[in-house]
C-alpha cells in the first residue's frame, strides 16, 4: 500500500510571471504582428499552464493525482505551480470537533441508556483519507458511534445491579474515556485520522426506565440515611441508660428499660417531632 509522500511544487510567483508575460506577448502578437497562426497556440498553452497555479493556506494540504496515479501531497503553505494535468483535492489539517447526539444503547447488564461523546480529531495522513476510505468525514461519524456502542456494552451504567463492578460508565471517568480513545484510534487509523481527545459528554438512563431508576436511587438514599439515623439513635439510647445508671437518678428494671428504649427509639427515628403526653397519674399508670 502506498504511503503519503511530500510533493514540492515550483515557485508560484516565478511561474506566474513567466506564463503571464508569455501570454501577454502572444496576445499582442495575435493582434499586431504577422504570422498569427504561430502566436495563437502559444497563447492557448500559456492560458492552460496558468491553471497549474495553486494556493495552499496554513493548515491545509493538496493531494495531487495524475491520470489515476498518486504523485504526492503539498503540505507547505504558499503559492506554487504544478503540472496543470494534476487533479487536485484540498484537505484541511485543522483540528475539528464532533459532538455526537446521544444514542440509545444497552449497558453491560442490559439496561437501555442514552450516551453521547465529543471527539477532537484531524487528518494526519492525506493518502489514507483520500484513497483508503470513502468520505472520511462520514467515516469518522459512523465509527465514533460504533466505538461508543462497544464501550457502553463493556461497562454497567452503575454498580446497583453489578456490585462487583469496579469501573462503571457513570463513575469510570478517565479510565472509561481512555478506553474510548483507544478504540477510536484503532478504528480511525485506516482513514489516516489522528484522535486528539475523546470523552463521554452525556450519559443517562433511557426515558422508559429513567423514572424507575430514579425511585430506586431515592430508595437507596433513604435506606442509607435511615441506617445513619438508627446508628445514632442506638448510641444516644445507650448513653442515656449508662448516665441514668451511673448517677443513680432512677432505678429501672428490665421491663422499664425496654419501655424507655422503645420510646426513645420512636422519638429519635421518627420523621415528625414527638408529641408529649402528660400523665396525671402515677409513674406506672
């Protein structure tokens, strides 16, 4: 397979001056000198050769093909002259952004999710971009989505259903983005594309399960909060019993201790403020 090679064009200013004055002289000869049949071909050749003038802007390149044969690529910016029979195709070497629309895929455990990426890329090998793929820009879009689907199928969205998962799409961060970039580098190398940066920029559950997953997350948060509340309440009850016993404020048998623990736990763990009840009788009534 051929590789990209640099092509050095002739000085465009010098060749433009030469062909311009040749065209000017032949044009004057046609109108004012005898033997016009000699000057007409010179004039036509001069006009045709001026077609070979080409301007290459910074961070641009021009691929040159002569009758189906790749001749090289001009990457140096400036004003050049090349064979007018060359077919020329310009390529931008600037960095570009591809911000994909979120697509629906299944994660490792089968949950439908919406995921999108942002890719920064540029053309590095103009030969591959021109001749190894058809429409390299469309190739970037299709392969980016394919890489994103493969990545999503390799990791769970979170570790609710896969508790052994150390890396998830939601919390993987740099590791997930690194795997995505490596997958894109492998896929886009055939088109001569250099991947500068690739990262996930959008991730969420699909709409059909988003509500259920939100309720599950809320329930998990409530359970975690309850565990903290119970842990604190048990410590406070234990402290209260120890203080009452140490200071001999009141002597409680096991039944009274159980009643006191029950009341304190209700007060401390309740969602609402306690409502005291005044007992007008004895302590035991």
